[in-house]
C-alpha cells in the first residue's frame, strides 16, 4: 500500500512538471508573438491559453467558473497551439531568423 502511494505521488509530480513546462513554453510563444510578431492578438491568446496549463491558475479558473477541461481536450488544445504557431506565428513568419536559421 505504501509503495503504491509513492508511485502515485511520483506520477503526479511528473505530470505536474509536464504541465508547468508546457505552460512556460506557450507563455514564451505568446511573449514572442506580442513583441516581434505581426499579430499581437495571437500572442495575447497564447498568454491566456497558457493559464490552462499552469496548475495554480487552472485550479483558480476551475474554482471560479466551475468548468473543468478533460485532459484529452487540453492535449488537443496543446497540439492546436503548436500547429498554429508553426503555421502563422512569429517564428514561421521569419521574425526570428536566429531561431529558424
């Protein structure tokens, strides 16, 4: 029973780390699109979307609105954010030549 609790705790800390990392990634993409991109509204939308991946802000949103997003929906949103940024974001538009080469 005790080892099962440790396994559960390590799984939770792993997924918590994944959420924080992806939230920071989306937040950075939002800042990049605001500062040097041609569509600052996309950057602001990414900043708001990053709040869904930071555990404290997600818990706050869930507590205030009472709406909880399923993990599958959050994964689909993550893939959509990456796809949008690679298609029309500041990096794909060539505003960061030091990144794209």
